[in-house]
């Protein structure tokens, strides 16, 4: 199963509506339930997009503060809470990414990811670092699309809804993003295959 | 070719497009195309070949899964409700409230000055009172204004009063002591950090 893949989505949604309703009525005991359900996914998503734990936690915290503030306005049976949270986290992450890029343009510059010498042994940590670097070089919407579908396991329609695009457009973002990463990480893939 | 749940066949190009976008795991494939894509994969050598390439890329991507949720951070988020509104929004709004209070104090002072000027010095309406004996202060600037006497509703509360019950307002004091005067505001300190 894909990381973060959610089973029984219908039950999750109903439970979310119930919990948000209780929070809106001032029942503080419902809040930890919402946190348990979604904080890990939202923080993990922001981490994939931003590549920084502190930044990701700030984004997730802000998303949950907004959820608490908006709880009284929540319409049960409407949009999925998870979709709403990921949309908020997407916007917050994108804003932060753009600000960071304006402040430090080199942070988003393409890295030389094929710089390991021939015969070098690539350790798992190096591989993870190289993947994170490769993700950072992607245009933000490609990165968000991969974070939602590959890392969070969201269905294509939900991911497209979060991004405000069609499923076809989502597939295009995903395919271009994966192709760029494959190109950048070709040495890792060769290493995985045991090729020289 | 495989068939989807509507009986529509899935051609090789579409299978390739699915792998390009979603990778090798059927869990990520579009639900309505999962079955025909799996069928095609089961019987086509070419499909197996491109599927293997997609698997390799997935494996590389999977090496960068997010770290586990930090327990202290999760606890902080779980503890958001009890913190209630007093922090961020209240502090932002109290900037305006503090300015209004300062304006109110100045207004009271000006009224006091006006009253002081309107009363002739040395008035002996009291019928032979000793002019040299201090009686009432000439203006509100000289008086300590009891908080309860301030004529502006909603601005004066216990938090604004000094220990002796008089008004010792400063903007900084007001910012520090404001305690949620606006019902329904659900914001935490996080707002300050994040906005």
C-alpha cells in the first residue's frame, strides 16, 4: 500500500464531520481526535514540499489553527476535511516556498545530483538526501502533486481537487515531475539495478 | 489489452501513461483502471518491462519518506483549544483597544481642564472657605481616576487597573494584559508566528 493511503474514506469523512461539529460546539475533547487523524499526514505532506521539519510543523500548526477557527462554519457532508486541510497546507507551503526562494534564490537552484564518482557506494542516507534535493528542484505544483499522490497516497480526483485542476492536468504534472526526478537520479536508479 | 470495469479496454499507451503519472503501485492507479491495468500487466511482457522501470523509480522516491511526527509537536497541537483566544488575535486587536483607552483618558483629562478653567479661581461659593486650604484638585490631571469611574464601556476592566485601583495605562501594559474581549475569536499564539 502507498504511504499514507487511507482506507475506508467514507467512515473517515463521517467521523471528521462529527468531530468538527463537536469542536464547533465547544467540546474540547473532540479536538485530539482530529489531531490524531490528520496532523501526521499534513505535517508529512508539508515536509515533502518544503524539505524542512520546522517549516513543515509551522505550516501544519497554522492549518490546524485555521481549522479550529473555522470549525463553526464547517458544513457537514460537503467537502472532505482532509481535502480542505491539504488545500490549506498547499497554499501555506507554496507561500513559504516562494518567500524562501525570493530570499535565497540558490535554495531552489537545480543541484548537481549526479556527482557521485563511478564506483562510489551510495548509502541510504545519501539516497534520501538526493531525492529530497531532486524534489526541491521541481516546479512547486509538480512537487505538490507528487507529495499528494506518491507520498500521501491520495486518489487522483482528490489530489486534482486540492490543486484546483482536472485529473488530466494532474497526470501531466505527475508525469513531468517523475520524469525530471528520474533524469536527475539516474545514477541512483542504475545503482539500484546494479548497473555500472 | 485489459478491460476496465465498464468493459472498456486499456491499451498499452494508456498503461504507460498510468505508470508515468502514478508509478508502479496499483494502490495509486485510478480506481476505475486498476483492474484492466493489472490484467494487462499480468499477460504482457512489454508491460512488465515498463512496470519494472517504474518500480525502480518508486523505490528511489520511497527512500525520502517524511520523518515520524515529533511527539512534542503533536502534543502542542493537541493542546491548542485550552489556550483559547487570549493570545494572537486579542493582542492584535488590543493595539486598537489600547489606543482607544489612551484617547479616553485624554478626553477625560481635557474635560477636567475645561471644568477647571470654567471655575473661577478663588471662588468663594462655599461661603467664606479658606482659599489657601487645598480642597479638590483643579483638574483631572491632578486626580487619580478610579477605573470604575471611566465613562467608556468595555475598555476598563480589572486587568487595566493597577494594584491601587487607579489607571496606569500604557500601550505595552495593555498589550500584555488584554484578555479576550471579543467573543468568538478562536486564535492562538501561532497566528503571531505564522503571519
